[in-house]
C-alpha cells in the first residue's frame, strides 16, 4: 500500500516543499502577530499583515488562487482582534487555506466544525479577557480541520484511483 501525499506543484523558483513550509509559517506568524496588538504595540497591525501577505505570496500553487484569498484572509486576521464574538473569522482563514491548496469540494466539509465552534465561543466567552481562549481554541480547531480537509481530499483521491482499477479487472472466467 502506498501512501498519498500532496502532489508538489511545479514552481518557477525555489523548492516547493520549502515554499510550503515557509509560506505556512509566515501566514500563521502574521495572523498571530496581528492579534498581539495592544494600545502600546500598534506596530503589530503593520508587521502582522505584511508577514501574512508575504506568506500567501511564497506559498506554492496557482498565483490567482493565492491572490484571491489574500484580502479576505488579511481582513479575517484583523477582525479576530475584536474578540471572541468574531471567532467565525477562523472559517474564512481555513477556507482560504483550502482554496489556495487546491482542495476538492468535499474538503470544504471541514469548515463545519470551525463554524460550530465559533457559535460556541460566542456564547461561552463574554469578556475580552477571555480572548486568548477563543484564539487558542479557534487556532487548534482550524489546524485540525485543515488536516481533516486533507484527509477528505485523500479519500476522494483514493476513490478516483480505485475506479479505473476496478474497471480494468476482467471478469472471472470459469474453466470448462
């Protein structure tokens, strides 16, 4: 049995695995830096989105897909500053990731747990001092659902690979 991994896209510059790792790190770091803003550290509002923008541009894949998700994901990371009431922005970040990574439609079912969690967080967390709980749980849920989206894509890929193999197996011929 062979394991399925994401096909590495052809890139014009750099190693695709390196670009994937650095792009993902910059996106996560940019979103985290954006949410570290306070009255005394407003420069995070500048540094965070710049790091996130750079991450989306470094990520391998079709350029048009990465450009489409930049603005919604930058706005979603900025909206998360407002507190637990806006935890639904994690769904936008996850949808952007799935879209930029060329995931099939079935993978978008992974958005459902993040959306449900946003409603739970909105009801459970009612003070800004609890904002870190919302950020931590939303981040963990988004990462877990990104892996779920990958697993759903893998499931689809295996189904597609099994169809032609089942069609080429000849019927059993009985000996006369």
